[in-house]
């Protein structure tokens, strides 16, 4: 049977009182018996020393003098000659009772002995006289034993009462001491069931208070940890959803060009295909293959970005004007085909960012190329860059503005999602797979930047990329 903490506490108190009371009773009993025996011994010795001179003066009538002394001291008296023979005794039994106490007294010291005679236990004290005689006093220990027994009974009664009081106090003390334990057990049970809103007091400044505060800290840590686990579970679920959607979107994107290539290839395998039709089909196959190649390239780029951490980026001071001019030259052929002007005159020559040069170029190239694709024929794409400060740090805001049809407001929150396209037909016409802006957002955030978009239907779209500026020497953290 398993005992509760309260029962164990009461049992320990009772056991402690029993042990302590037993030791105290035994010690008091022995001490009282020893004290009474010592007092009797001292009294007999003093009486013997006081009566020895009187006994030596009454040797003519030794029995009479010993009887008189015995009546006075209320003890058995025996008078011995210096050779050890009995010359007087207050009782016939004393004459034949010789012990070591007599020999000790004959040797000049006070002799003592305790022994039984006739069913009684007697204590003997023998004192030497000036003439060599020995006076021995003997008294039964029955009075001492009766006194000890009476005292023992009183101690037992007192100990029993003390035991009862101790048990009552132990029960009360255990109830008081176990109450915090019971409350902690209840609270811990609620925490184990997931009820982290269970009230936990601060507690007093004693050991239980320390336990309460430790339990409260543990509950906070458990709540935070379980919250993290829930967030991690939700994140994993989102990742699984994203992966599932990713596979579905990739399959969807590849299905159309693969089907086209397969269909046109099967047609080309026929011998009766006219040459002009064959050339047209080969061109379609080539275009679809380019589309697949672009999709694969974007997928590889996105995978590389996700696998690479922020610390892997080669950050340095980068001139935005230099990057903007290089991007304008790169898209010049595409822009010329649509009669679109790419204006980079709004880029401040002093605009410098602290970022990965390749990443900055890829961001601008993607945004500018999209602006050329979705802007008006014969329109204009404007690139601007200005320094700005805010939130305790400096940065550079890079804008890419087109004058195209714009994007409806309901699409703006999702345009940075993978494979999301505002106009699927139009995007496929320009070879887009909906991954470019996802790559841009990932690149910008990996360089500790931010990207925003504003658009108005019929007016155009404006992307704003904010990247950090190089730190000044005074801002450098000392080693």
C-alpha cells in the first residue's frame, strides 16, 4: 500500500516522538535510579562515619550499641573487630553476612557493595574506625526501587499524554505542510493535460515559494515550447502544401510544352508533311523548348537561392547606377523590339548599396524585363534610385516604373507567390512561369532588403526595392 505524503509526514512525526520519548524515559529512569542509589550510599557513609566513634566507645556492650545506632539511622548495623570478626550486630542475619565491603574498610577505605540476601537487595557501606574496627551499615534498596517505579509510572503517563499531543500536532502540521504539495500536484496535473492557463501563485519566500516559482517558470517554458512546436507543425504543413502545389504547378507548366512538342514531333515524323508546315512546327517546338528551358533555369535559380544562406552572399558596396546601366544594355534588344524606352537617368550617382552585386543585378534585370514585357508598346520604363533614412539605418530606394495596363488590387498581395500569374494567357505569351517575382522577393530579403508594389489599372505599375547602404566608419562595431 502506497502512503500519501501526509501519512508519511504524520508517521515520521510519531516515530520521532516515540524514539525521542523512549530514549528520554530510559535515560531518566537510569539517571533517577543512579541518583537515588548514590544518595543512599552517601547518607549511609555519612551516618557510618558519624557513628563509628560512638561504636568504638561502646565495645563493652556491642550488641546494645549496634541496636541503638540501628534505631537512630534506621539501617542494619554490624560492628567488626579489626581482624574481621563480628563483635556486634543489630540483627542475627548480619552476623553471617560478610562481603568485600568489610575487607575494603579493613584496608582503610570506605567499602561499598550491593547484593541480595534473603530475597531482598541490600546496599552495604562499611567505614573504618580509628582503632581498626569497622562499622557497616546496610539498608534495603526496596525504597529506591519503589521510588523509581512510581516515577516511571508518572513518566509513562506524561509520555502518553505528550504522545497524544504530538500526534494531534503532527496531523495539523502535516495538513498545513501538505496543502501546498496538493495544490502543486493539482496544478501540475492541469499543466500535464495542456491547461497552461492554470493560475500559479508566486508563493511565499520559503521552499514552497521556490517550488511555486519554478513551476511557474516551467509552465511558461512548456507553453512557449509547445507554441513553437505548434508553429513548427503549421510551418511544416505549409511547406508540405507549398511542395504539393509546387509539384502540381511545375507539372502543369511542363505539361503544355511537352504535349506541344510531342504532338508536333509526331506530325513531323510523317513523310507527307509539307516543308512549310514542317518549318512552322519546328519553330513551335523550338519555342516550347525555350519555354521549358527558361522554366528549368528559374527553378534551379530558386532552388539555389533557398539552399544558400544569408552569410553565403558576397556583400560589398555596389553602385546602383552602374548596375542599372548594365541592365538597360542587356534588355536593349528586347525593348527595341517593342519600341520601349528604358530611362535610368533618375538613378543618383551617389546611390550605393551594401549587397551582393550579382543579386542586385538579377533583381533589377527581372523587374526591368517584366516592365518591358507588360508595358505599352512604344512606352517607357523608368528606373530611379535615391538614398533614404529611417528606422535607425540608411538605405537606398530603387524604383522601377512602367506605363502598362497595371495590376488589379486583388492580385497585388499574391504577385510574389510562386507560379502566381495575374493573366495566365498573357504570361505564357511572354514566356513567364510566375517564378520571376518570387525569385526577386527571395533575393531582396536575403540581402536584408524589402520590396513593395503599387499599381493602378490603366496607369502602370511601380516596384520599390529598398536595400541597406554601406555602414559609415563610425557605425562599425568594434572588435
